[in-house]
């Protein structure tokens, strides 16, 4: 399954939309959820109350336009269904000190990426606690209610 995680998350040279099964939903957020230049490691897999698996990915030092600290990818079989990403994108960090911040004072955010929508789950001053972010992700993947800050819906086209 680790190889499937790497392929489905775009953690190798394949695009994230290239699901391993023909019946998988079209996941169109690879530009935001792939690791870019960051080092990463899949460290665990957690079962959900819906019978799916959530793979936990930890990232090395922040690098690139869409830098991430943690990522939780929900799979149903070989199909990537949803991703909760906790990161500090370059654009998010701009304006904190006029040129962008590179230290622990960066602004981080948690986002939910589903096949046709993006939902902002929160902003955090400094790197959020891994255990708290794992609990947030598992709440989302267990369909428990969580507070959201905003949501973007994609059309049926190929917009990203």
C-alpha cells in the first residue's frame, strides 16, 4: 500500500489525478498536495470509522511554493478520496514581516481537499501540534462535524 500512497499522492513522478483504479474519483488538487521539493516520509496508517485508511505523511523543512508540515491522505482501497494538509504556503507567510517568514512564527493552515472542493479548516500561528492535527484529520475522515473557515467548489471541468 505504501507504493500506492506514493503514486496517488503524487509523491513520485506521476500526477495525483492518475489514480491506480479506473473507478476512482478524479482527484484534482495535486498542485497543492504533492510534496514539491520537500523531503517526506509515510509514517503510519490509521483506520477510520468508515472502513477507510488514512496514511500519515510527515515532511522535512519547509520548502517550495506549497510547503507542508503534515499530510493525511484517506484511501478507500487504492482510491485517494480526501486529503487534509497542514502547511505554510509561501503566499500565506507573506506579509508577516514584509518579506515572508521562514521560522516558527510562520502562519500555518489546515485544508481539506476533496474531489470537487477545498475547505479551509483553520489558521495557526506557528507550527501546529502533530497530535492535534492528527485528531482534526481523523475527525474529518470520520465525518464528525468540524468548524470550517471557508470552502471553494470546483466546476465539473478541469479547473484547479
